[in-house]
C-alpha cells in the first residue's frame, strides 16, 4: 500500500466535479502542508483507491450521479474505518445530515461555506490521531497498566471509572479540558453531580436497571455543566467492571465531547427550517393579492415553518420611527411592540429599541441572554420578562423601508450561515414587495405615460372615442422645440424632468372638462369641446403662450421652451383616433418646417404627409432596383480654369415620376436611416468611377458627401476602410462634411477626420460659415480644404459685408494651409471677385451643371 510522504497531506476526494475539488484544495492551502489529491466518483474507483493507498482524510460529496455519499461512507467504514470521513456538499437534508454523522462521518461542511473546511479537516486529523492513540492504548493495556495510564492521559476524551455509588475513583486529565475541573476535584465526588438536572434524572432512573442486568451503555448523549456555567454535550460509552469473583464493582468508560456536533445538528435543523420558509415564500408571493397580505404570510411562515416563537414586520413612517405592518406568533412577545419606546425612540430615554436601531443603522441588531447581549439599554430585561431568549432585527431593502424582527424562546447562535439565510429571507420579502408594486405599476402604465403620469396613447384613444360621442372636439398636438437637443446635450434625466415640468404646467392651465394626454416622446395632446372653431384655436394659442411665458426651472437651469402646435377639428376633419393622430402629425410637421408656433390642419398638409409616406415606401425599394445614380459637377482652378475634379451628387430616377428633387427625398433618407446604405453605395460607385479615370491617366479627385447619420455609425470607419481595400485608392476621393455636423461633436469629428486622412482621403469642410464657433476649432480640424457656402457667394457683388467676410475666410484658410473652394458660382463677376481674393477652386452653374456620369465623361473629360 502506498504511503504519503512526510508532511504531505494525502486527500481522497469522492466527487464528480473537478471544479469543486479545486475550490476545496484552494481553501486547504492554509494548512501549510503539501497537498496530494486523488479524485474518484464511483464505488469501484473508491475501493481501488483505498486498496492502493491510505489517504489522511476523505472528503466526499453527498449526492453524485449513480453514487451516493452514504454508500461511499459505508465502503470506507468497511475498508478503512480509521480514516476520517467528511461530507463536503451543498445538497443534503436535515435528517440525512444527522444520520451521516451518526453513521461515522466526522463532520459536514457546506460548499457555500468552505471557510469551515480547513478547521474541520484539522479537527478530523487530530481526532483520527487521537483515535489511533486510543487503539495503541488498548493494545498496551494488555501489556502494562502503567503504560495504559500514560496513554490515557494523552487522549482528548474523558476516561473515567466509578463505583456502584456513582463516585469517581479515577478520571484522566482530559476532564479539565472538557468540563474545566482538575481531576482531583472530580475524584471522590458524585459522578452525576455535574449533570444538567433533567439528564441526571434520566440517568438515575435508568441506572438501577443497568446494574440489575450487569450491562453498560453505548453512546449515551448527556448534558453536563462546565465550570464556567456553559453546557457541554458528552457522548458516553461504559462497560461494567467485575472483580475476580465476577461481582459487579462499578463502571469504566469514555466520554467524548460532542457539543459541536450536536450544535451543528441543531444548526442544520434550523437552516433547514429557514430554507423551508424561503421556499414557501415564493408560493406566498404568487398567492398574495397585495403587499399587506404578503407581509402577513411572511410573518406566519417565519413562525410556522421557521421555528420562531413570533415574528413582526415594521415599516418606516419617518426617519427614525416605525409602525407595525404585520405580526404573528406569541402574543406576550408581540406585546413588546406596544411599549412607548419600541417604535418611537425618546431622545431623552435610555436608548432606542432594537427595531428602531436596526432602522437607524440599516444593520441587523441581535439580542441574546447574558451581559454581552448587544441590544440597546433596557431592552434585554423587557425581553427576558416575556420569555425571549434571543431576538434579531434585520433591515429590509437596499434603502431601508422596514425591519423584520424574529423572536426565539431558546438561545440562538445566529452564526454567519443562519444570518446569511435570514438576510436572504429579508431580500426575498423586499423583492416580493417590489414585484407586487411593479405589478400595480404595470397596471398604471398600461394607461399612463411613465414620465408624466398623464394618459398615454392607449388611454387617449379611448378618451377621444368617448368625447366624440359627446360632441365635436378641437384637438391640438403640442411639441417642444429642440427637445432632442436638450436630451442630447443635457442627458435623458434632464429631458424627462423637462417633460414633467411642461406636462404639469400644461395640466394646470388646461380648462376644466378638457383632456391633456402625453402619447409619447415630447408630444402632448389637448382635447377641448368645440364651441367656436377660430375662437377655440385662439384659446389654445393663448394657453400655450401662458405656458411658455415663464422659463422652466430644470435641475437648477432656466429653460426657455418654445412649442410647435397643430390643431384640427374632429369629427369634421378626422373621425377616428388614428385619423386624428395622422392629421395632427402632418400639420405639426409643417409647423416645424415653416417654424410656425401654431398651424391648423389642412387637406394640403395631409396630402404632403401622404406624399412623404409614399416617398419612404418607394425609397425602400429604390436601392435594390438600382434607381439611384450619380451626377457629377465639375470643379475648376480659379485662375487657369483647368479642371481639377468633380463632386458626386446623388440623384433618384423614379420609375414613373422621373428625377425626384434631392431636397424632397434626401431628408427622408436621413430621417429613416436609409442614408447609411445609400451613402455606402455612393462611395462604392465613386471609387469605381475614380479607378476608371485613373486607369485612363486622368488624375482627378472625386468628392462625396458624408451625412450626419453616417458619421455617427459605430462601424463607419471600419466599413469605409474595407471598401477602400477592396475597390480602390483612397487618394482619389475627397470627403465633404458639413461644418455644422463637425461642430455637433467636435472631439469625435477630429478623431474620425484623422483616420480618414490616414487612409489617403482629402477632407473638405462644406458650407463653411454657416456653423457656430467655426474659428475656434478650424485650426484643430485635420482638413485640406474648406468650401465657402453658396449663400455668401450669391451676395458677393451686392453686399460689402459679405465681401469682407469672404476675404477674411480665404485669408484665414490660407494662413493655416487650407485650400478654398467656392460653390454656387453663377456669374463672371462672382468668379472674378473670388479669383482676386485668392480663392483656389470654383464650382457652380457658370462653369458646369451636374451631369450624368456618361455625359460628364463625354463632354467634360473628352
């Protein structure tokens, strides 16, 4: 049989999980010994391992696929009973755990509490060593009584001998460790004098029968009082002592201290009870109709299944006071809650109750018998008076909203494992309360907007149907101007706060009998009974003016909000909720486009909205049907009029309508996000054209526009780089980005422009002069050129201020190394002025209109 090396701890794991073995070994590193581990997971492998080696300790799971820990224990007791056997498991019931300890397992450690593993192994190794010494002692007993006495004095068990009158005539020194008395104080005394009264009575009743039968006893569990007043549980085994004539003279035995094991068994039973409460609480949540019923069920379960005498849940009524929300159990104990200082602490009194103390500190408060009770002054005596031996108050909720108090008639350890389970219990109560509150909240949200609590779209539909039955209505849709700007620059919390303030102010101004709803986003809907169409519209306009007359205070900032509003008459202009909403949205879109504070619905607005819907539908199939095409507008050197390149302009050739104006369809592409796919097609097509030109020896740059939606895509750069790698040279392209887009997120824009230039693209800043803070950031932008907006070019010959402005722009650009391109050049006078200012390139109808690619190549490049 293989033996472990010196100072090496050999461990045999009966375990189906290699990960659990690693966790256990990690926990045992603190032993300071080299660890040698073997893992088996079935009976055959276990028998083989015990045949081949002799481990120091066996650590076994309790439940494994096809193999049980109890079977493993049976095999070990058969083949190697001297090896300590410890269960390390997470699944075992109360009765099974106790049975395992009784069948020979030396200890039981929860996998979720592996910090107990190292001391358990140390104790098991000590006990095993002691047991081996005991075996040696028994062998030596036959050889020499003196040797027997020497060995007996080294065991941790209490070895004793008493006569027929129960007077001790011998005890070893272990009695000092077990009961706190030196041997000379025990020898000559009544052996039963130190027993707990109830157990002494049990022994005195049973002993005459044992004497008469000349029998001993085996593993008799009895309670003894330690010298310090604590209780020790000893397991006693004794044999009758006979003289040479065979006459019974007394008993000789060994008592083993099993206090910790008994406490562990009691702990297992208590933990099992709390587990049962946790399990039953889940069902209670499903059965409870409201929070009150949930709290009642929680208290009842803590008593009926948790084994406590009484339980109460108290809820916060102020910063330091509580009220009883629910209670169950022993009335005398619960009567404590009626004391004046129980829930309303008196600052001048002796101290707060444990309940209010748990609320104040947001931590558990434990009260036990004895001087070190941990409770506020005055409360231990009050609790002892009604039979409470232990009490624990636990705060409920991350932001403490209540306290759960549990009362026990017997002393409770409230160790880490039990406290952990009790905290789980309060967490479950907190979760269940939140669950019920959310259920009620969901019912509320089904018909109310979560931000403003005003009726939502669903409720508005029902309200409109009901109001239309009562008579004609004037209905307005109100939209907050620049709301998305507030959301983007201040954050969603700020935006939500603004919505709440606007909703509250509109509600305060809404006439009695009218309805205000918040169907979604930043739109509000106001419905009032129609009395005079024009007069009603003016009344709504006046209401909105009063609403915006004073700024809104949002997070310490004054916000001067403006509204856009659309109004229609129902059922005159729309008969159903859907038709009403569509009409209001159409008119509101026009109000925004025209920057009108209030616009009445017209049939023209409806038709234009229908046109937008049709455009969107047709655009969604346009890319797949190859309906988009590029038109190219040439760019020339301002001095030599030599062709320098062209700008690619997107055009849509509708199958039935012909060319659609870019001003009409490009905003739809932007709003719907389709611009991302279309923009990728534009770049791909532009690269294809540029490659063809370069193959002909025509080194011309082709400019393409990048929209705001495209630039904000997270994968914009990666997809662009992949396109260049596959289809062409980035130096043939010039990317035009509008100044206002760059200024929208300057830091990100600078980073993107750097990456574009790194792959060879030229950068041009489009529509320069129409943005904000342009001069502050121009020197930081990694650009090659800027394009003067055509609105400035159009006024060059007629407005001296514009002329001076353009001169300064050209000078500034040249001072930082940028070329200048003027777009929208339509006259020779404009071209001459720009040339004299030093402008580098010109683009406009004077020099060439946008042409299809084939026409451009035939007429411009020929």
